[in-house]
């Protein structure tokens, strides 16, 4: 069986362990040089040809820097790219189709960004020969007979024009100066600026500078700047972070317009409902984070997403998850009565340019309450008032309670490792209870040695949410905890939250826009409505079905249930189901 040895160099500290992995390796004792010391950084290098997979080095490594991974038997071909000895391998490449949107669906850390770097020409594939520099001639010859042969030939000759939207749009103000109108007019090669600005609701941002914009506004501007370019291929990395449901579906519309013009679009997206509405086809990706990633065969979007949810790829005969992700047939209509943690009266808060009114409500033990609605309508203000960070002009929270609050935007200027941060800020860190209930579901072990200020968006989100949940509190207020998380991480986080609040008789209020996540985790829900940036109103926590119907009717969107997996799916506007549900007033989905 082929295997891959992974050595995470950020974790490896040979001076502290005196090369324990080498000392105890049977191959070294038999003079097979299974593990040697690198001349470059004086760290171990494991020979995968000589490694027997005994796992002794893994158990001897006190820093958890080594993994020996058996690859699936179906991977009998050479990798497309490998970064170095004992490093990540990518197997397979996606298929592009004219006039189609192709989605990449899979966990973080298994090669999606590597694929974009290859397709954009930033990385030349080395096909596992990491000791030699890759060449375009080799790439073109490798893909002979496929469409990628012509693609890479044109790419190497500069005959393809690409447009790329990166994941981390919060970095945009650091590299682009000036007003939004100047940026968009400067890249408007398709002469569609007015149309795109209207569809993405960017009119109010045109005279502002990028440094003064919110995350959601930066996301929409980055999308607009990408699709306004006249390109052959568009690569769009996580376009929905920080966007509300209506904005996500507006994004679907402008991206679908590209396909309508017979252009090629490749999208990485973790919101299943949005990916479903946006894509014609998907490639499911599987593997192990930081070790290897595999691109599966191209599938129709519904078939591909359902295969991912079920955790089994029929054509490849590969199980990618131990068990399927399960969705309830319908949201619970009757909530089990539980003790009240606190109640609050109607309250009101007015700023110079914004006003929020909230209906009186109560928060009960062992319930997850989700809060959703358009951006700029007061959800974060509500959270801050409940957390005691902002005082309302009228009304009050009647019972004094302890609240743990995770804000929407997370600062990452901490100087030190994740482990240092956890020791300083996470209550109970190091105990078996913490490791079982928080450490494991949030995959903290894999990032302990990383510097906090160098974490990815998803890693930082997991850390911040985990630390918040470790605090002693009556209510946990979590503002967009799913941003930058992949599908499985989102559902693991949701499951962990439900477990913790049930165990401790506490409650959680989650502000989020991912309908699939909301459907998965909610007991009750609050709807925020009004005019973005001007005024907002919020209902009390109510039944999820009623809340969804109110919200979706306001934005004129209907959802249905997938017959195979029960996951929420967006109905196409003015389709038969869309019209039927609107006429019956059931925007969430029809009763069976």
C-alpha cells in the first residue's frame, strides 16, 4: 500500500527532543537510512520508499509533528503536484466546461487553493518531482488528449485572460487605494458596471474609500471587480463570507450571468445552498488536511452535493466520511419547555444615522436561537446590547446574566502560538473535558504550534469560537461563527454548541447567514428586518418555521427539501415550486 509521511515543520523542534524519531526508527537501526537529517534546516526527512509504516516515529514525536498516512488504493497515479519531501500532495485536476459554473466542494486544507494557483499559473505542477523545477512542456505533455492540454498551452503563451477573486477580501484596502467608483470603473472591461453595481446593491459605496467599508461591502466589491473584467476563465474563492442571504443570491445571479455568456467559472464555496443555486457541476474533493487531496469525477450539482453529504462516492467506491450528515425532515414545531434564563423588554437604540427596535423576548435554557436578516440592520447592535457592551436608549434586560461574546470581526495581533493563547484565555484548557467537548470538535490540536497572527481565516474563527465557548456564561453570543469554515467544520461546530448548552443548561444566540447551518442547529429564531443602514426591527425568538417564512417572504425567496438528503435547496425564481409555495405562504418548504 502506498503511503505518505507528513512532517509539519512548524511543529518539529528536534533540539528539544534530540531527534527521538530517528533514535527509535527500526529502519535507522538496520542502517536503511529511513530517516535522515536535512542539510537545509536540520530537521528529519522520512524516506517514504523505505518507511514500513510502523508508526514508532509518530508515537515518539512529542510535538505531534509526524503523520504516516496510507493513501487510498485508487490513487495509483503520480500526484499532480507536491510541495516537497513529507509534504502535501494533490491528485487530479478539475474539468472546465464552456458556459458552466463548476464548484469545488470539500474540507479546508486539501488543495483547493493549490488548484487555483496552478490554473492561474502561479504554480507549475511538478508531478511529485519536487527536486526539479516544473516546466510547461512537461505539463502540456502530461495532459495531452484532454482539454487541459490546450488550456496550459494557452496559459504558458499568455493567450488566456484570467480573473481571480481571492478569499481574504479584508486585505483589499491594503493594496487598493481610492474610492470604490474609481476601482470599479478602472476594471470595467465588459461595460456592465452600472448593471453589476445595481445587482450587488453597491450604490451607497461608490463615493467611499475601501478602508471605510465593512467585510460584506468589501466582499461584494471584490466580486464586482472580478466579474467586470473581460476574461476567459473566472476563479472565485469563497464569495459569500459576510454576505446575507439576499446578497448571496444576488451573487449567484451575477455569476450565473457569466455562464450565460459562455464563459468558464470555477467557484470554491462552503455554503451548500448557495453552491447548489450557483453551480451546474461540482467536483467533490476528499483527503486529509495538510497531507493530500483528491479531485473526484465531475458530477451534476445535485448528485455531487448529495454524494458529499452521504459521505460515499459511488463511481470511485470511496467512503469519504464515516457516516452521512443528517438533516431533520422539518424544523421542530413544538419546543420542549425549559427554564427561562432571562427576559428582556422592548428596547430601542438610536444612533445619528441608524435606529433599532427589538420586541420583548425570553431566552431559555438548552436552546440555540439563531438571528438572521439583511446586513446593516442591527443584529450586531442587538448582540452588543445583550452583552452589556452597548446601553439601549429605552428598555432593559431584566435578569442580570453572564454573557460570553464572539464578535463578527476577529483581531489576530496576538504575539504567540495558539497554545499560548489558549493557556491565557481558554478556561479549562488542558483538561480532559476541554479536549473532548471543545478541543476535538474544533480541531485545535492541529494548530497549537501555529502563530495566532499567521492563522488562516477559518483557523482564527475556530480558535475565537472555541475560546468563547470555554468561558463560564449563561448565554453565548456568537456573531457569524461559520465564516471561512468548510461544510463539515460548520456542522461539527453546530453539534458542539448544542452539546455544550444542553450539558450546562445554558443558551446560545447565533447570528449567521448560512441557511443549511441555521436549519441544522436552530431551536428557535429571530428575524431582523427594515432598511439596511437606516432602521431595523427584530422579532422575539419564535418557532424556526414561522421565522423562516417571515424572513424569506421579505426577500421573496423560497426553499424546498431535497428528497434524498432533506437538505434545504433554493427554488429557481418563478419556477413551479416557487410559485406554488408563495401562493400557499410556505416559503421555507411545503409540508409533506
